[in-house]
C-alpha cells in the first residue's frame, strides 16, 4: 500500500471518510435532522485535529448526508457551510497542540459551540425559537463529540490519521 | 434496507426528470427563498397551488410520494407546536407559564406549517426526480466559477462521486457489523441514550479500520488503472441546458411577479 502516491491516497481517504459519515448518519441513528437531532457521525469531526484533509471529507460528507434532509437544499447549503467553518476553526486551534486528549477536548468544545449555525438555520426556516433549539442541537452534538473523542482516541493508537 | 436509498431517487421519464439538474437545484432554492415573501392568505394560496400543481403535473407516483413525505410531518408538528404555544400577541385564549394560545400564535403557526410543508414537498420532489450523481454533477457545474480562484473543483467532484459510490457499500457494512455484534450479545435497542451510544463503539471501531484499509485498496486500484490527479478530465455524462429549462425559469419569474402583486 505504500506504493500509492500520496495524492491518490488523499482522494480516496477523503472520499471514504465522507461516505462513512453519510452511512453512519443514515444507518445508526434515525434522527440526524431537525431541531432535536443526534448525529453520531459528527464525532468524526475529531479527525480534523490530525489532518486538514478531513475538513474536506467532513464537508462533503455533510453535504451528501443532507441530500436526504427534509429541509433539502437549505440544509445542503447552510449545514455544509457550518461544518466547513467549525472543522476549519478546530483544525487551526488544534494545529500546534501536541497532546491528543487536549486536541480532542478542543474540537469537542468548538463543534458544540459552533452548532449555533444549525440552530440559526432552523430558526430562520422553521421559526423554532433560537435558544432552545441551540440547546438541543448543541446537546446532541456534545454527546456525539464525546463518543467521537473516545472512538478517535482508541483508533489513533492503531491508525495514524496524520498521514 | 432499501427504504433509505440515498437521495430516494425514483427513475422515470417525466418532464421533471428531464429538466436539467442545475435548473432543478437553482429553482428549488429560489422557490424556498420566495416562500418567505408570502405574508397573507392569497400569497400562501398562490404558492400552495403552485406546489401542488407541480406535484400533480409531474406524473410521479402520488401514493409513493405522499407516503414518503409522511414521516417528515412529525418534524413539522414539533415546529408548529413551538410556534403555536410560544408566540404571543392579539387575543389570548389560554395561558400557562411561558405557554400561551394566542391569536397571533395560531395564525403564525398555520403559516409556518404551510411554509415548512411546501419546503419539504418541493425538496422531496427534487430528490425523487434527480439521481444523486446528477445532483453531484450539477453542484460541480454550479461551483465551476470557483476554478478561477484555483479551487480544485475537478478533484472535489471525483471525491463526491467516489463517496456516493461507497455510501451503500458502507451502509451494508455497518449493518453487517451491527449484526455480528448482536450475535455476540450486544443489545442496541436497550437502555438509556448514553448506554445506546456506548453500544456503538464496538461497531464504529471495526467500521473505521475497514474504511481506512478500503481507502488504501481503492487508491491502489485507481493507480493500477492509470489514474493520476493531473490533466484535464473528460466526462461521461454531460449536462445540457434546453428550452424547457428556460421555460421553467420563465414560469418562476411569472410566479414571483404574481406573488409580489398578491402580498401586502
């Protein structure tokens, strides 16, 4: 496998992580959309703490998962932009951090706080009140990110995500 | 398992299927934007008539369509519930703590219900009549101006196509692993939220490891078939803008005009 050029490996890793995000969103929890949502696949956001390529992977994954969102094109545009921004912020904040647990904590906090974009989108489109929606969406994100942190911590001992 | 196919595409040959996917995506987005300009009974009636007109004239299987949309109405109901009891204004019929049933609350919850319903109906219609790959192609085409700022849109398009190709495979794999863990005694439908989330760890770990080794295999397979990231790529499917796309946009502009006459 070492013979594969880094560029092709980059493309396939991004594509497959995106596909995994979609598959997990659709198979595992049946309510990954709307005001009260829990998307375990959001836990994959931790990957950006290791390599910036996963910013693209998660953004594509989120766009594709939102293809079936009941809000349709609105979710595809705003949900995807939200993921792009939250993963980019996480990447830059964790870039210089060496310790893995600290990295994972930073991404958890950033992603949980950044769910305001989802709450705002739902607030504008469906007129649900902003703060309670922010609360429920952020709580769902926090649970997913907590699981993701455990998962990525265990996995990074076996798979080198930075490569 | 097939009830959750990505994009829920229904193959067919109706006029909606034949419209260019770029037209469909841009029009559905445009329609969602103009919905927000409706502000009285007449303007909502116009948009509703338009929505149902498109659904009935599209020739898609009505029963399949409305059955498919039904589960989403729970989502609408939650929203309407919020709207109904948390809005105040006008005559108040009933109140308890922060909740109240008021004149404005009832009116705005009906409007929110209609708006949300139209958004859901229209985006479902888009997804039912447009293959996911066509949506990916259309997004690529709509984003192509970004090439000027050296945004690697070709590579992104390739990643999207690959990802779409692997979603069903990974979904099957997720289910296989879940069944394998069930056979070993993991119960996914038991206990509280936290316990259920914890039960996912033995599913996600093998899934991740498999996905990463699959990515490596795929890279080898692509390179052995001569793939290299450089060079201009040609494509198998080409999007063509036809007269019907112009007509569709003309209808949308007409609808916008009418909407602005009817709203107050």
